[in-house]
């Protein structure tokens, strides 16, 4: 199809929004329509984990309105995503099922890492400005209703990304009663976020020189900085002037001056205090506010996967660099994890016809190799379990919760007994059958690769494999004595053969 129409839907904390795009290889993607509806789903969810019936009714009515609009525009495909408000529900599966039954929309609840990776992709859609900016130290601030994501770039690579629970709606809700007792609401917000801000600065900004700051979200550009936006750049002085002129005003005054809904106006002060606090610690002189949102990222991601566009930025490399930085944080041996990863890829690539996995699984096994040793930072005697806990507790941008879980289980079973499907379900893992099989395959490959570098000396320089009938012959190339590695491989072979249903023959080439 030369041209198609695509809809991106965001069920957010304080509004439900939709953009309709035209996609083609000639123009990439072009926005046709933008519609949003103010609906504070996060108001009840952040306090009690529930979405009341009336709010759900309004949400479904809004989505049905969107559906009629999609029909008018001839929309062929769509992606509907829920963010922190749905993510923090006590009963998300029930709510998603009700939405589907009442509207026909299949809603995907994004993990925090997925959400902000798509947001980051929306900036990358403006490729020329983004590519140039991230060559130097750059921070992206994505202030949502439920959380704030801070992503740091250096030399064209994502260095780290952290999520902080200081979204504008969450702050307003937590301080709602206290706000009535003070005339300096901005100072109250400052004090409320100070501890998280100080910890972030101490842990992640030690040696970082941030030259540029990108402010994410069209809320900032469409509502707060409507007049100042020249070339989408806001100077520090312009920001501070608007800040001083804004923070002491009431919601009603702000709503009238900005010509926005009072519910939106109530989020202005928390948003500006958070932005100003980070601008201060970064010592930024100018801010770029491209005016893009999660919806643009959803469309960009879809267009990229369907090959309507080709990005000049390597997003997969960002995920790998982030994973390497996690390994570095926990003092993993750089040479060993790099060597194990290379061996994993060598095995993976040489037996594609046997394992049947694709490009995404190749990325996941790379990350598993990079993080398989991080648990040594906590316990030398219980490495696999500690590594599992670290991975499960750490956001890896660009990965879904299921993908992170798959990596964590492959790492856990790298050196411990593999658990079969019925047992893993009894443990409440929430792993479907297809993902479980992929975990088994990833584990089998990781075990082999890890054993091949048991001495941590990277003796194996290459692997050659030949598949004949149901036998996989694997020759390890080395100029050193690999007797240890060959001896320790034998207990890995049985599991490998069980998983892939083939006979594995391993021998060494060189000194043995």
C-alpha cells in the first residue's frame, strides 16, 4: 500500500488524545488531525488504584467518538496505549477487557520504559535537530501526569534514563489539602520533590556536563509557552520570566490567561517547578521544546517498523548502551560480559535454522549476556538470583515488562536448575508458553557461551558450526589451552540438546 492512514491513541493521566497520520514512503508520516479530551483518570488511580464507573463510562464514550472519527478519515491501522494511570490500576486486565467489550479497542498498557522510549522516538522524528543536539551532553525531561522521565545523552548515545514519581497530576493530588494552607504553593512543590532531585543529582550527574535540555510534551508548548516559542527554543531568561509571572497565580487566573481548561491550569505550577528545578541543576542556558508527544512517537515507531521511514539513529544501540551502563554500575567484568555476549551472538547467528528466533530475541540475549554477572555486586555465592532481582528491579528503556522478565529468567537459570512450565506458572511468573520457550532457548545459549569463558580470559576467539541432519557440530577456535572450557561444557550440552532437539558435538581447534 503506497499510502495508509494510521491513528495513535494515548490514554493518559489527565487526558485522552488521538492523532491521525498519513504514512507513505515518499513523505514518511504527516499529521492529519489532533484531538484531545480532558479526563483525569489518574485522580482516583494514584490514591486508591481504582477507576470509578463514571470515569470508565466517559473514557469509553470518548474512545467511541474517536472510532467514529477514525472511520471518517479512513484509518486502516491504530495503536491505543495506556500509560501510568492504567499501569497503576489494581485491576488493569479487568479494565482493559471492559474497554475492549464496549469500544472494540485493544488497549496496550505500556511499561514506563516503553512509554518513554516512544516519547524519545517522537523527538528523533525531528531527525536533523535531534541528531545534532545529542552529540553533546543532553538531557530530555518528559513531565507526565504520573511520572517524570529524565534521559541523559552523550556522543550520540543514551547514557542513562530514570523515572521519578513526580508527575504534575500526582504532585497536585498529593499536595491538594496542603495547598489550601499556603500562599506559596511553588515552594511547597519544591520541598516535596527536593529529596528525589538531590538523590538523582548525586547518583547520576557526578561527571555529566549537560549542555542542552529538551522539554518533552506538547502541554509545555501548547499551553505554557504559547508566545515565547521562537524556533522552538526558550532561553533560560525567558523561562524564568514566565516562571515568576506564573507560580503565584491561581488556577482560575491561569485558565483565563492561557485560555485553557481549569483542570489543565491546575497542572501548570507543578510542571514549571519540576522543570525549573532540573534546569537549575543542569545549569542550562537554553531549552528546546519541539512540541512533540507520545502520539508522535507511536506513529514514528509504527512507520519505522512498516518501513515507511528509515531512522538515521540507532535505537537498538541505545538499549545496549543503557544495559552496559547498568552492568558497569554493578562492577561487572567488562571483558567477560563482552566476551560472553560475542559468543552468544556467534552461537545464535550460526544456528538460526534451528532456534527459529528473530532480531528482537537476538537483542534480548545480548542484554542477558551483559547483565548475567551483575549479581556478584551483592553476593558472590548467589549470583544468578541476585542478578535476577537486579534486572527485575531496573528499568531498561525500550523493553516491555515481559521482555525484561524473559531476560531476568534466562539469567537466573544460567547457573541454577531450569524450572519447567507448570512449575513456573505456580510461582506466578506470568509467562506465556511462547515466551517460556524463548527463555529456554536463550538460557541454553547463554549457558554454553558463559561456560566457554569460564576462565574469564576470552580464550575462544571464534566458533564454527555445521548442521548435518540432527547433529550440530561446534568447533571452538583458540590458540590457548581450552581444556577447562571443554570439560565444563559437558553438563551444559544435555540441556541444550533437550531444548533444541538435536545432538551437539563440541571440539576444540588449537591447543587442548
